[in-house]
C-alpha cells in the first residue's frame, strides 16, 4: 500500500487553518497549541518537498501546492464523511443525519412545516437546516456539505451539470394591500393601476428582489414605472409595513399564510396576470444519496397535499 505524505488529521488541520484565517485561531478551534499545528503542517511540507503557505506574519497565503492540496483535501474529507454516513444509514436503517438547504424565504416559511412532518415520521433522524442565498446553497449541495435543498432561485451556470433540479411546487407572487387602502375592497385591479401605487420592496442588492423583478418583467410589468416609497431588509418588515398602511408590496403567498388567515392584509389579483415561481428540489448528481436524504425527497413529494393550500388564497 502506498504511503501518502499526509493523513486525514493533517488535512482537517489544513482545512481549519484556511477557514479560520490563521494558525492561532485554528489551534484555538482544535484545542491544541499553535506549535503543534505548525509541526503537522511542516511534516506535510517536508514529505511533499513543497511549501503549503507563503510565510507572512500579517496574513496566511496558500502557495499553488497549498491551494491544490486544500481543494483535493476537502473532497477527500467530504467523501470520508459521506462513506461513514452511508455505512451508518445501512447499520441503523431509519437513523442518521440529514442536512437540508433552503433559500431564505423558503427556509423561513415552508421548510419548518416540511421538516416537522418529516420528523413526525422519522423521529430518530437528526435534521439540520441551512438557510442562505440560492447561490450559496447551490454550492453547498455541489460540495457535498448539503444533502438536499429546496429553493426558488437560479442555479449557477457552472453547476448545472453537477446538480439535479426537480420542480416541486409553484408559489404565487402576490400583491398585498393594507386594510385601510381604497383598493382593499376590490378583488382585482388592472395592470396600469400598479403604476399609481406606493410600493414597499426589499433593498436593491437583495437577490430575492432581483428574482421578483425578473418575474414581473416576464409578465409585462415595467419595474422602472413602479413607485418605490420604501426599501426594507426583510420580508417580515415588508409585511409589517403593509399592515401598518405604509404601502403595498409583492411577496410570495407562502410567506403570508398567517396574515391571510387572520385577515390583517388583503391579497388582490391583477387582471389577466398570474405570477408564479417554481420551487425545486436540488440534489447532487454525483453523490450517493443517503437513506435520510432519499426518504426526505420521497416524503416531501407526497407531503404537499397536507400543506396549507396557500396557492388557493
């Protein structure tokens, strides 16, 4: 058997040094001394015959060899974790760990319900939820850090061949009004009426806002003509502002279930326009699915009939 110039512990140390940004912080994370960390790196460098870091007291910088070893080392560590979990699944059947990813609104409003239903059936599976931008979640699935994701954003072009995207459900983009608005007693308005309204939106650099603007443009609504009276940093803040009578807004229906049930805001349709976005299940084509991941995907494809019928509001 070939003797490798590094072991798994040394790869973990290298990964943590890079993620923490310094030998000192890595040592603190690993609960060992800084000289012990440095010694392990020197051993790898000695056996490779190449330096992994450019020596600089102000910051750590990887050499070309260091970058290459980090890249492959992370893949090796992910495969080790995957193999352990696969054997653990086989041994424990319905036990195991499931890491789910979601874009922000999906992770906040839809996933807790899905996870609750799943945990009720598989109480021994440890479920972890990671909520982030669609871009970061996509890379998490591609890198093996996330088992399965549900999201409505775009998949980065460079990942399209690595990820399997399965359409799951359509979520309507709804126009909501405060109860005090003159239009609140209407069921429907015309598209031209939109340009006379005072809108509340997410901040300009929000990926969710860009997604919504794309959807509006696709349905013939000119974003440049909408009057933006207020920009806020969360969907919750937007809902509260609308409820307080500060303007109107476009939001996903899945985010306003409670408000519609309590009748504290009104949802009004636009004549001849129904705007929907597709939420998809995203998995890695190149990874062996763990049993918890397969169970979750199978279950949620059947779960939707038990979820709140928000698309009927």
